């Protein structure tokens, strides 16, 4: 089975700093687009789990199936039947992607199931009112919890679950903490230099196009005014009109979250086949996959890839939704 190299899971194409690297990534994404995208019909759902795992030895395949069913049962206790269906859908996608050489979070089924169990254990602790053990989970609680009220307001203002937005913030901040903080330090330096350039020249060019708590591009920020007006969700007297104003808004956590939530709501409406001006509240556990996946790698979300950002983002959404409900 032919496979293709993947971009680093925690780095979005929008974060690239040079045209040369951008060109390389464009070629890479074109190659990925010629791979095995999953159409909306989701052919992996037509296969039984044992068919998806046909390449495994029988004893190992049966052990994986048993653990898969046990995890779904646990998820149903914790999140109800709709949540269990979403957990099962994610795991089926991950196992399918592993089997067919597509982007996946893990190299083998057992690792994916073990990670899922750890997430459900942490979720179970929250549901029981006990402090969850998160030591081995890819979480950036120290960066998310100080902004939980702003996250709630932004998500509620755009009418979707706050866990989705919290998962995106966590993914971005967890990625920034990697390499002993080197990534975060370089990003902060680039953001400061970009703002200085935009003040002096009117534009920072290709430098630091995304910034702030949820790492949103200033170009996308400037496009959010009509949607935020429809939702009556922008509390400030004026809306950014220039690159510099957009950068300054994105450096403010509350404004950054509102702009990110607006962009995300636009994607949800499109992905779910809703009118552009649809404003009713959206619900459903699969939003916890769609939101973080699309925010990080739109092509991967369209192809229903399960790279680490998307896989863990789903469980982070469940986790933060429950955590915010207890505080």
C-alpha cells in the first residue's frame, strides 16, 4: 500500500514563514489529495471492524475488537449513546486509516485503543467529581483554564459547544510548549517583529501570519465582521479594518477567541450543509472532531484523517466540555 509523507501534526500550513517551504508543502498537499480521500459516504463504515482489521492475526484481531466494544460501552456510560457513536466513529476511522496507509495518530490499533482508554478514564473522573489524572495526556490545562470564561462566551456567542473551542486552544498551546518552550519563544518573537513591521510599513508580509491564543491569521480575522454582526457577538465599538488592527485584536485573548469562533462557525455551516446565515445552536459530539481537525489542517479534515491533532482534539473536546460543566 502506497503511503505519503505527512506534515508535522502540530504545524499548520498557515504557520509557514517562507515561500520556499510553502511551495514544498503545497506540492505535498497535492500529493495527499491524490491519495485516498474518503468521500462523504464513508466507505469504511460499510466494512465490518473485522474486515478493517483483516491484516491482523486472528487472536490479535479478536482482542482489538473486544477492546473496541468495551471502550464504546464505557463511552456510552459517560457520554450517552450519541457520544459512544462518535467515539466508535473516531476509532473506526483511526483503525481504517492505519490499515490503508492513510494519516493516523498511531502505528497500531493497540496504541490507539490504549490512548482512548486513558482519555475515557480522565473523563470518568470528571463525571464522578474526582480530580482526573492527566499526567500522560497531551493537555495544556495551564494555558486553557485561565481563559475558560472567554472560551465559553465566544463559543456560546457563535452557538456551538465550548469544548470545541477549548480543544483548539489546547492543541495550539500544547504545540507551543513542545521542545522545552522553544517553539513558543520563537513564535512570540516572530509575532512581535511582525507587529512592528506592520506598524512601520503597513504589512508584515509572510512573517507571522497567524497569532494569538488560537493562532488565527489576520487575513481571516478581517473577514469575520458580517458573521459576528449576524450573531450580535462582537462587543467592541469598532471592528479591525487593517492588518495592524487585526493583529492587535488577535493578541487580545477574548477578541482572538471570538474571531476564531466566528471562522469556525462558518466552516460548520458549510460542512453540515447549512445556509451561510444559519445561526441556530449546533450540537453533536462529532463537532469535537470537525473543529480541531479543520482548524489545524482543512485538507486532513476533509479526508477524515486522524493525525494526532485531530485524534486528541476530539477527546479534548469531550474533556473540556465536561470540565467546564463542573466549574
